[in-house]
C-alpha cells in the first residue's frame, strides 16, 4: 500500500468502506455460525491479512465524512502514520468545517 497517485487514496477509502460493510455482514452471519473467523474469511476472499484490512477500515472510518480527503495525492501509508494527528485535527470543529 505504498503506491501514490491522484486517485489511489480515494479508492482505498472506498475499499475500507466496503470492508466495513463486509465486517457487519460477517458479524451477523458469524452469530449464526455460518462463516469462519474474520481473519480466515478475509484471507480466503481477498488474500489480504487482518492488519491490512484493519488499516483500511480504520482510515475509511476516519475520513468517510470528509470527501475532500479523497482528492489528495498522498500515500495511504502517510495518512495511516499521521492518523492520530488527523483525528485530532478533525475533532476541532473549526478545522473540520474547512475540510468538508
């Protein structure tokens, strides 16, 4: 996930959103005993590791409400490394309003 281009961050945020939806579905089906553990399921379906998917989900939860982030040409790893700073920045209402 070290690639950087104009649209990649937007795509990865959307992928994270889809993993969030998949997790909700998986959780509901897991309660009924219909699917294996989340890590096995994502490995089987996507060939990604649990931590990679967790990063995508975490960043998508953080940035989904701020669509202008999708326009950035910043590597995903940079966003992930600075996620705590970004979260703190977005919690400040004045700054968050400028970013929407």
